[in-house]
C-alpha cells in the first residue's frame, strides 16, 4: 500500500531530522569554539556529543509559562507554525534518486511557499507576546523576510530557466555536465544571502538581536515552545544548505561515492560555512540590511534573470 | 474519487474559515482565519489541476500580502476595549441586509448549477495546467490585462514612494524666534 509507505517515510524523515537538528546545535557550538580558539561544550559524553541531550532534558523540565498578558491561542500556535513549515519543506528535497518523500512538479515553488509561511511564526510570536521587544523583533522579521523572499525567488528563476522545470529532481539531473553554481554564480550568492536572512541566522539575526532586543520575538517564550523556535532555526539552516546543494551544487551527483553520501557531504560543508559566517561577520544595522537588499541585491538578481533569459534564448536561435 | 473527497474537505474548510473571518472580533484572529481560507483555496486549485496557480496563491497571497496585513494590524495595539466595541458593531441588524443579498446570490448559483449538469460529469477528468500553459496564456491572449495590471501596480508603487518621501525642509521662520 503506497500510502503506508509514504507515512513510514515521513515518520522516518522526522525521526532523523529532529535529532540531527539537535546535534547541529552541539556541532555549531564546538565549531564556533574552534574558530574562536576555545573548547566549546566538551563535558557530556565523548567530545561533549551528548550536550544537546542534556540541554533537551533541561528544557523539557522547565516551567512552560504563558504570560497572562499574552494572546494565548496565537502564543501557542506561533512556534508550531515555524517548526512545521520548515519540516514540510523537507518533503520535496531530493536527497538521492529514490530517497525523497515527494517528487512534486512544483517542488521549488512548494519550498518557496513554505518559506513564506514560516515568517508567520516569528511575526505572530512577536505580536502575541504583547511585549515591546518581542513586537519590535516581529516587525523586523516581517520586513526582513518579505524583502529577502523576493530576491530568493528571483535568484532561483535563473536556474528554472536553464533547467526548464520546477521539479527538483529534474534540476539535479540537468546539472550532470556542469553544476549551476558556475553559470549561475550570481544567483548562487544571492540565494545564499537570502537564505541566511530567511532563516534568521547570524549575521542577519536582527529579529532576535540580543544586545538591543533582549531576545526579540521569543523574549517571552520558555520551555518546550522556546525549544521549538530553536529547532525551527536549526532545521531552517539545514534546509537552506540542502536547497543550495540541490539547486546549485548538483545535489546527489558525484563520482565513486553513493549519491546520499555526496548529498550529505555537500550539505555539511555548507553548514560549516554558515557557522564560519557566524564567527566571522558582525551584525549589520537593520536599515543597512534592508538597504542592501532593495538597492543592491534586487537589481543584481533582476540583471541575473534577464541575462540568463537572454543567453538561453540566444542559444535557442 | 479520492481527490473529490479532498476537494470537498478543503472547500468546506475555506467556507468555514471565511465565515470566521467576518465573525471574529479580534482583527489579528480574523486575519489568521483569512490565511487559512487562502491556504484551503490553494489546495482547491491544486486539486482542480492548477498546481502553479496553487503555489502562487500561497506565495503571493498567503505568504506576502497577508504578512503585510498582519504587519499593519500588529501596530494597532488592539486591546480589550477595541474587542468590546467590535462586538457591539456585530449586532444582528447589521447582518440582515448582507444575508438577504447573499441568499439571493446563493439561490442563483444553485439554479445555475442545476441547469448545467454537464459540469458535474467532467470534474473527474481534471486537465493539468502547468506553469508553461499559464505563462503562454498570460503573455499571449491576456497580454493587455497583464499590462494594465502592471500599470496599476506601478501607480501604487509611485503613490507609496510619494507618501514615504522625506518632507522638504521648510526654512524656520526667523522672525518668530527673534526677541
């Protein structure tokens, strides 16, 4: 029965993805420690590998408090939307030729749609907390995400023009001769910047910038709900790395090793790069972030789109 | 048959959510129901064989326009007083007129559906409309409509630019400041 297979597949994906995201927290802290010439968490288990488990146990036993001044239903809903929207996107990621939940013919659009849904988590958390820091964080998140969503879509269109499909497995297979990172280098850079901004990773973590907004949109959150936000952020980082791998770095393609190993290797190196960015770059001011987006990246993305379309049509003649 | 059942489920969710949009007293809650309604509509589009329209419905309507709505309403600082005032406005007298008009429309729709039974037989064979078909229709027979819509958007953009423009510095009236 295909439906049962599908359910099992989805369950397996969730069962693998969520602990991986938790491990990623430890991995990031260790790697940050390495970049900053300190140890990082190294006490629980070998090399501190069980640190995330310890953190999880701690966070589960924390008092799950909802402030009396908060809007209760929306306050509870907000972290769920974030984690769910990101988890849904994993459904269309092709990890290897036959390891994917859905090979939808609108896969790329589905990813964009789910990314745009994820913003509600932050915006609604900021609003429902009824706290000025949280509201400011939510406002920033809304402005930042809407701005960067535009370039994200436009930067992917170059790849869609070249491969002629929204289907992610088609896009991977179209890269057999050359990865799209070479003809679409501008699109690659723009998509990466937009991806960092979309997942609120440092240096673009302005919605939760702790020096100015205490903790931004999740100021009032504690316990398991806070953990869901955290989970959503790390899942988002994994998702963006996987999408860059799929769309620009040839996905599962590569010699000698099995496809899934190539896919995971490429994803892991991108994650390491994101951690390095966190260690290396300072946070811009909010107006600088939006100015960069609208005045520089948007024209560049449009230029890339027009140039790609021109080249494609020129080749067809 | 399976997709028909799914269609009816998502269509009824859309109806229910739309009903909640107009009965909710808190504006943000109403907006949330509107988002649910739009998502359910996107599912309807998908099931009717228009995956591209469904994806755009989520990306553009639910993902961008509604975020801006929530963004704006967030600033209003809605409190208990506003909710009470809202509930006073939602009296049964104000429902009467719209309900009557809508009932007339509903009867009309039922009549049309009744008189054209050919539609019901074709719904099992859904034709898939992909992005290419949408694109060639938009830039073929409907080019004029696309251009007019883009004019409209440009006008909105110019208006927004004008409103957000920094006001020119007026020279301060020196004579008032002089002793």
